[in-house]
């Protein structure tokens, strides 16, 4: 009934903590992990787990990675999850699943809380950027710009659902956070990566 899709780009240091949690959960009938052209050994880490994997030979962006996962998905409900989460617990994931599977919302949106000030504050200011969500497969498939949205995919998806008049359930995810780009890459490279992400978001917003 539920496919989990995890896009990953250069997450060798982080992805095991996420996969350790999700592979033990019977809630997921299928787990698809997409290596978006990583060069740091991410794919080697993925292959150690009982998941389905897709590997791009170059970086194509988060939207393309998610779209590839959707093509592999075999179930009507899909969870999207980031590969760099810190403090992930099973109850976080079940709280995202319940509103959609029970028919209370078309999409659930997970928001960090009581994790770290920086990431909590960022999601309070821009909740549409959250990478943690559950929705029906046909909602994802109906998004026309999904494959080329890159890091604007979350904004595009949230806007698409709200413009369709569908209900979105915002779900607090206590004590959950993630590694910021500046922590992964260093201050200057991380800042540049963040600017590229913002540009992807702006491309989506001005369409």
C-alpha cells in the first residue's frame, strides 16, 4: 500500500541512520532509494540494505530523482523522505502516514520541532520546503514540472496541492532535524549550494 522514496546526493555520512530506521518498519511495502549521481560512496552504503536502488551517472536534481522513484513505485501511497535526517524515529513516520491513509488529508507535511533552533526556525518560516511528506501517487504524477524542478520540487508540489483545493495536514516532528548544507560542505561551498537551491525555488515560483 505504501512506497517510500528517498532521494540522496552525496549522503554517505548520513543515509545509514535513516535506512536503519525505515528498513525495520512493516509500514513500507517498498523502499526505493535514488542515488542522484553521488561521488562520495553513497551508492555503496545503499547497496548494503534490502531496498530497491536507482543510480544516476550524473547529478540530475532532486525532482528527477523523485520522479524516477515514482516510476518504480508499486503502491497507491508514497512517502518522500530526505536522506540526511538526524533523530529519526518510527513514530515520526507513522504520524505522517496516518492523515493521508485515513483520508483526512491529500498530503501530510512534516515540520521539524524541538530539534535544533536553525532548522526549526527555517521550517516555521518556510514550511513548504519540507522534504518529509506522504501523498497519493496520482497527486505526484499530476505535477507537470516534477522531473525538472530540481530543489524546487517541494515548493512546486505544495503549491500544486493547495491550488487544487486539496487539504494539507502539517505534522510536527519533534526532536528531528537534519544536516545543513554549510555543515556538509563547509561554509562557502555550502552557501553556494544554498543559493543554487534558492534559484531552483525561484524558477518554480515564477512559472
